[in-house]
C-alpha cells in the first residue's frame, strides 16, 4: 500500500527489501547508461588485450585487471542501486527544512528535487546521464569508487604505453 503513495517521477523502483524501500532504482536515462556501459566495457577489454599482448609482468597487469574490474562493478552498482529517492515516510529521523511542491513532501538538508528524474533526491550530488540518473546519498560511494578506479586504469595505461611505468 505504501508504495503507491510515493512519487517515483521518471524513476522505476525494483526489488523491495520492505514495504517502502527498493534496493534497485533505474533512472530516466537508463538506455544511455546501458549503451555507455557496453561501449566502455568493450573499450576496456580491448585495452586489456593490448596490454596482455606485451611482456609487462604480473604487477602492472594486475593493476590494470583490478582497476578495470572495479570500474565495471562500481559503474554497474552506481546505476542500479537506489540513489536515495527521498521518502519522508521512512525518514523518522528527519529534520525538514524545505518543502517540495512537486513531490508534496518535506525535504531535509541536502535533499534537492531533480527535474530530470522528477523526484526528490537525498544527499543530492548531481544528475549524471551516464549512470542514467542522479548521484545521491546511497550510490555516491559507488560513483566515486568508479571515478577513482577509472582514473587509476586510464593513468596506469598511459604510463605503461609511454614506458614511464
Ligand atoms: Zn521533489
Ligand atoms: Zn536526476
């Protein structure tokens, strides 16, 4: 019953862990995420094949494999896990400071309404079309681990190719 009272805007909730909290929320730009994810996975895989064709040794190859795997996992989690769609009904600890006219609910600190998603997002960071939705309270950690892993994967590849590493 409670599920129907919540505004999900253009987001789609899946896999409810209880009455009101879904584990998975897909965003309005899900197709763009899917295409970007597949393109990135293929690009990274080709890069790995090129690296493996050289005699680089176990440490440099492990660095590439681990950072590439980490980007794939965390990119996936950032796009699929509930980003923190605001739901006043289960935020009993809430200290509302604003009100969203569109969602018709109180907002706590750091909650912002995203026009693209059409919902209020807790711990709003930004709307990222490459993960298909917002970066918010619950998927922030995956997003930033993804960015860090991507930095390590790309930087180490460049350093290997230029023979600095
Ligand atoms: Zn709102
Ligand atoms: Zn958004």
